[in-house]
C-alpha cells in the first residue's frame, strides 16, 4: 500500500541526543523510518550531548528508549541491531570548545548534513555559530530548531537574527509538530484537491470554526518552566495559530514552501486584536490525586494560565463575520485535538421536523484516531415518514490504509524526512513566527497590565465555566471534549 519515497544519504546530528525529546520522539521516529526502508543504509545518526560516553554506551541508551517508546509489536531484534549500527555519539559542549573537532572529523563531505537542535533555545545561537565558523555546516546544510521560538516578538526577532548570522532562511527548519500530522496535511488535500469544499469555504457559508487542543496531563514536573510561559505562549501562538492558518488561508498558487507560507502569513497579519471580554483563562484545581496548577508551578500567586479560550476574528473578505473559537488546556476531560467547521443552516427548510435538523459539520480530528468526518443530514431510514437524521461521512485513515497496512507516520518522522529532502513546506518561516508574536504580545501585555487572575476549573472537566459563556453569548456551544 505504502509508497516510500527514498531520501538521499544523510548525516543527521542530534544536539541534545540524550534528552527527553530525542528519547521519546526523534529516535523512535528515525527507527520507524529505518525499518520502513526510507533511511538509506549508509546514513548515520550522530548524537551530540554533554555527557561523556562512547558509542556503545549511547547505543545502550537508544535501545532502552526504543524499548520504552516503540511498541513491542512494532520492533524486532534485527531491526534494532541494524538501527543501532547507524548511531554514533560525540560528547560536546555547545557553549565551549570541547568535542567540536571530533564532530567535524566525523562529518562526510558528500552527503546531506542536518543538525537537529534538540536543546534549550538559549543554546541555539552558540550551536549555529560553531557549526558555521568551524566549517561543520556548509551552504547546503540544514538546521532544525525546536519550540519555543521566543517568548515574545522581541526574543523571537533576536533568535531569528542570531540564526541568520550563520544560516540562510532556506536552511532553517522551525518545527511545529502539529504540521507533521497526517490529518493536517489531509486538510490541505481536502480543501485544495476537491471542488466540493472551496466554494463554501467562506463566511457566507461557514458559521464558525472551533479549534480544540485538550490535554489530560498537568504541568507536573515542568511546572516551574511552564509558569513562565502559559497556554497562550506554549500552544496558541504556535500550534493553534498554525492550524487556524491552514483553514483560513487562500489557495496557494502551488504546493510549494514559500507559496504556502506566504498565504499563512497573510492570515496572521489579518487577525484582529482580541478584546479582554473574548478571552477566558483558567488554572486547574487539585483533584484526581494530583496537585493544583499553582502547586505544580510552585507559585501560589501564579497568574499563568493552564487553559485559554478565545474568540478570534480574521479581518478580510473571506472571513468577515465568521469567528474562530480557539481553546486549549491541561487536566481536561480527555486528550483530544480537533478542528470543527460548522456550516450555516440552509436558507429555508422544506421539511416539517425542523427540530431534528442539525448543521453540517466538518470535523478534522488530529488525536486520537486521526480522521476527517463530515456530518450530513439524510432521511432517517425506514418507514417513519420523512424524518431527518444526521450521519457521518467518515474518512478514517486507519481503515483507508488497510487492516494490517502501514502505520501512519508520526509527525516527527515525517518532518525529519522532509528536512533531509529539503522541503520546508511544513515548517514555520521566520516572518510567520514574528507575525504570530506581534499578534499575541499585546493580548498578553493587556492581561498582565490589568493583573488578571485566571479562573479556576476542576480537573477532568472541559475548563472554566466562563468559557461556556464565551460561546453561549453568541448562541453557540463548544463541542464536547472526548
Ligand atoms: P532535556 O533537558 O531533556 O535535554 C537537553 C539535552 O541538551 C541533553 O541531551 C543535554 O545533554 C543537552 N545539553 C544541555 N546543555 C548542553 C551543552 N551546553 N552542550 C551540549 N549539550 C547540552 O530537554 P528536552 O526535553 O529533550 O528538550 C529539548 C528541546 O526540545 C528544548 O528546546 C525543548 O523546549 C524542546 N521540546 C521538548 C519537548 C519534549 O517533549 N521534551 C517537546 C517540544 C519541544
């Protein structure tokens, strides 16, 4: 079923190769690409991190990570052994001099070179400088940078500036793993490869859009860090914003990195400022055997939000009059990410049972169970007369791929392969990130200036009560989180 598009032979350096992200996402993702036959046999993964160890010791760590994060049914000894042979380790100090000569010696001149910065953003500048000045990275090399990309416009600009000293924009891959999800790309296929949707894709026919990213986990062990960020910075400015852009953008003239990113940028620039009455922020209370947000944050006076809901307007011809409701939070009822596009009612009903009537909704589900689902009205089957009922037209990818077919690639594995291929379409451009901060900054500044306190909410619910009002007020309601 699957068509694996081979990539060129590469040397991929993972700075922070002993870190949490490398263990949970990057290495398991690469393992699946290796066993999926996409990683050319002479490609190598070179982990670079602070601890002193040799290849053997590092490979043992990778084996443990695969055992923990790749399900037993999806790995076998031959695959693991073959993968580990592709892996090397260099001890390096990002801000010092040790290890850099070793790394340089290891890099091969005639293969794709990519450098994944899976370290704290405060080290990005030092890494970029050393890679460039020591001639380890050349004009064809690529760097991949993780989130967070700044905490406001000023810091994002500073980060862009320091990277630009050493790398061209075409070499910089800013990861937003939401863009690597199968369904998110399918959203673009559904929109731009069918005639059905695009004519209706405007305020005239779409009542509103809901984007939900709900998590069940709290901020737990990273509470102290999270408390300096919050849901707006951690989730809305990047992930929810990217999803909003893909729904709202004009058709790009070609599915090409800059054409797509130009259209996304126009959407961000068209966003209206959000007034305080269109924002609800929340903090979870203790419950279910877990501490409250402020306890996790270690800060009883914290004003940082673990939940946010907001109503956003896009001021352009296509979207004038169609609000986008965004919400994201921790310790909610279920782990669920989805985009729901609710169409308007038909202009006139010819049927009597108007109370059974429901709007068409296009639901794009990102997790769990990736898939797209269109709710349409039909006649209730059977002899009951002309009664209406709503049924889903379901496009579930697991089924489309066949019962024992290929798994849907994880976002990280797909994005890393895009880096090797040199395709930036699913990565954020520097100006996009800055524009998103330019929109978010005044919103954050306003609540900080007023000293607003987030509302509290019970864990295991759908968030603060006030968030319900944000919708009710407009005669609408949130979809259930499940
Ligand atoms: P981590 O703290 O678990 O790992 C940090 C890594 O950086 C370690 O391998 C460490 O050896 C290395 N390191 C630290 N200082 C160094 C130095 N001076 N020289 C060389 N190496 C050094 O961090 P993480 O959770 O893996 O996160 C890495 C990056 O990914 C961060 O930017 C983070 O914001 C981002 N990120 C992480 C997650 C996640 O789920 N962990 C999710 C999204 C984004």
